[in-house]
C-alpha cells in the first residue's frame, strides 16, 4: 500500500524526524502538503466550516490547527479516490513507525479486505475492546468500545474515504472523532495491537492550548445532549457491529 505523509510547508524538523524513522526499512512514501488554516479571514473560515454541526458536536471554539488538520485529511482522501489504490496508509509528520511496521504492511493489506479503517496506534489502551482477529504475524485487530483518538497513523480504503468526503468535507468536528463514528457510518474500524506507529515527542502541531469554551449555555447543553445520545447508540449497537466484523474477518482469512 502507498504511504501518504501529511505535512505543513516549512515543518522541516518534523519531516526530518519521520524520514529517519522510515529510512531503515526502505519504504516508499509520498508527501502531501497539509492545509494551514492559521491566518484565514472569517469568510474563508466560514466556507470551510459546518456551523450547524459544530453547534451540536463542540462545546468549545474550534482552533485553526484542528480545522487545517481535518481538511488535510480530506485532501488525502481525494488523493486516494483519484488514484488506483484500494487503500492507503496515512501518516502525519509527528508519527514514528515501530520496528514491526514494515513487516506487517502485507498483513494490513490483507485485513483491509474485511475492514475499512485500521488505526495503527491505540491511544486509549485502558479502554475496553474486543479482538476481531489476528494475523499470522501475531498482529491483533481490536474493536474499541469507546472512541480511539489520534490520526497520526491509520489505513483507510476507498469506501471509508468516500463516506468521509460525503459527510465531513467541511469541519464540523475533529477528524479523529469523525473517523471513529462507526455507529453512524457502519464502517468496519479496527485498532492494531501492538502499536505500529507511535506519536513522537515533538508534540501535536494543532495547538490546543488556550481553547475557549462557548459562552452560549444553549450551545453547551446541545453539545452535552448530543454526546449523551451518541454514547447510548454506540453502546446499544456495539455487539452486533462487532459480530459483523468478526464474520467478515473470518471470511477474508479463509481466502486463498
């Protein structure tokens, strides 16, 4: 599978760090210039944001870094759909691959016959999950009961990319939250164990310091009720969706 690396222009230190991570394995990758939303005027912000969605999904004001990150991933999905690839691996420039990454790329490709997205790092390992299946390499694919977070390393196929562009082309919620809403999308989403990608110590470039909560109490209440509703729905659908993914994984593992 082709590896796409999202990076903002001028982030030379991050690029150098990731290049050093990939170099020992001889992996080919393609740089994709990220969207920098910092400094946008109000009109450009308005064109790229879904205010109706943020009213219900966010109890704080989204920052330009989160908006740019979201739109950068949408750009990667368009790249996928315009290519001949069935799926691609997307890395952000604050990622580092592990020693197990390269050897497991073929196993990721095979698993994508049953899955639509695979997150390559479990950022919430203490939250409950269930094993969907295991590759011959020992790589396990888990279904997280609660949302995983972080988009610095994952695999996505054409079906999932098409869904994201159809429903989340503009910013209405952080990209990792959008990707993980399997109870809305019906997508088959897994997380690997062990991690194949880690977040390096350079930190996120989004910048969540100084986030301000919205002052409108109706807005805050709407966001809270929205989260409560979706929490109830995903709990109710978890077992059925998990069983569906297990059957698909078992079917794909018996293919020659």
